[in-house]
């Protein structure tokens, strides 16, 4: 089954304790992205990657790190979590490439990780 | 102006009616547009994509794109209570694969 998986699904942690949220996709997609979703603020992009070893900042990258060593995996790292990083996090993936001359950016989302930082 | 703008709602329609959801976008957004459905606490699910001016139909859903007026809409025919969700409009931006999302419109379908 084609899917994006995330782990853990739920996490409660304390300020300053490093954590990693894993993301994996089995669709051979080049593009992967991390979002956070907060009430009233919608979905905001944290980081994205257009291919292995190619990553770039999204709209709210502060306090986060990512890596893309393999095509299928795109972990999100919080080196020193703070309470303002309490949120619902989504990983997404997408094929890239022209489609009739246009970029096909249909993104497929993982199930989400609900993070609480105390 | 926000890059992708939606009325937050809630939009309430009776069961069996047509629900009309609208979205406007700025000059930074172009080429590709998507509608996602999101149930509370769940991940966004892609339901429609549209790239060209005009209408695109898929079952009970019709997406409409008007690039001259910079709006995209989603019609849901024969609305069902199970359609009650938040609908997110998203547009592609540039050639980086980025999607810009609207805040979402909450749809309530009343039996």
C-alpha cells in the first residue's frame, strides 16, 4: 500500500530533551516536506527536500532540523524542544517533474504526530 | 492579501444540497491547485487537483478554476453528513514543489 508513515504518533516530552520524529514514504517520491498545524494558523511548512541531500527552509524553520540521507526517509529533529513547538506535525511527499509542462505538486500526507512539550 | 484565502465558515448545508466552497489566491500562486479534506485530528486527504481553467468533475465533486479572476472553487453535490470536515485549498508556488495552503473552510452537513 502506497503510504507515508510517521512515528511516533503521539509524544509528550519536556523542554530541552532532544527528539526525532521519523517520516518514511514508499512511493519513490523526490519531494518531502514537514508541516506544523496550529489552530488559527493553518498548515505552515517547516522544511522541505527536493531530493536526497537537498533540503531547504520553509516558512517556520526555527528550532528544527532535517536530513535527507535516503530518498524514502525525512526525519524531523528538535534539538531543544520548547513549549511553543507543541503542535500537530505532518510529513508529506510528492512526485516532482513536469506534467504537461506544469509541476505536479500533489502532496500526500502522513497520519500526523501530536507533540506536547511541557 | 494572503496568498491563498478562504472563508473559515462554518458553512452549513442540509443533506442532499450542493455545498460551494471558494478560494482566492494571489499572484505568487499559480499553475496547480488542490482541494484537501481534513477531518478533525486527522491528516489532509487530497480530493481534487486542477491545473487548467474550467471545470473538473470527479464523482460528486467539481473543481472550478478561473485564473483571470484568481479563484478556485469546489462544489460538492448531494452533500452527506460524512462530508462534514474542513476543506483546505492549496496552490503550487514556483518550481520548488511548495504548496501554499489556505486556512480552510469548515463544512457542516446537517441531516
